[in-house]
C-alpha cells in the first residue's frame, strides 16, 4: 500500500496479486489384446478436460482458447504425458480418444482430482484393446467351421474300407 498526499488530498495505491496453486496430471496409454504388438508404432490422440469450481460454477480449464487439450501418445513418449499448471481442486478426465489406432475396445479410465494433499501426480490410464481378427474382418466362426469340415473329410478319407466276403 502506498499513501501519497498532493494538494491536501490523500490517495492510496493498492496492489493485489492473486496466486493460484497448481498441480499436474499424467495420462498413460496401455495397449492390450492379441493385436497390441501391431499397434506399438501408432500414435494415439486422447482429449483431456479439466473442470474447477469458480465461485460455485463449474468452469473448464482452457488451453490456448480451447476447453480441452489433445495429447498425442506414442512410442517416442513411452505412451505417456504429464500436463502441468492445472489449478488445484480441478477434476480431470480423458473424455474421448480421437485417434484410436484401430482398437476394438477403449477404456478411458477414471477421472482424477488435482489435490495438494497427494504426494504423487494422479494418473489417468487409457486402455486400448486390439483383436487381430477384427482388423481383418474375419469371424472366428468361419475358420473353425473350415477346420471342422477338413478334419471330418480327412477322417472319412483315412478310414479303412471294410473287407467283405467277395474281396477277402
């Protein structure tokens, strides 16, 4: 506070600085299923949203003018990223995956609270499950049916003919 007097009039200048405590969240990708190895060279993009309470109103954290942050996860970043500078008390969640890499199932994980009482950075784990048969569009029923027909045909072919009295 600075108080000045000029011509018998006192004026005061007050400088107020708002300081906000911030934390971070980590987002990790898990590749699962029989086709997971084929997806390790792909880039997956997930969308993170965080919401905080501003005087009783749910308010979205903004990143470069957008209420979400798209995060690329790939082999180069070991399928993980840490987002810093998030207001403490915010709740963060991965709300969608914009690049799925051909996964047949996606689990976006649980939302987390950015809290100063937590010693470790909260982690959201997004799991993509891959099925190599789904990638080719082949149903497992067709190969099983073909195998059954071939086995039955082979059994008939390999069957010894019965001896009858005329050929004995």
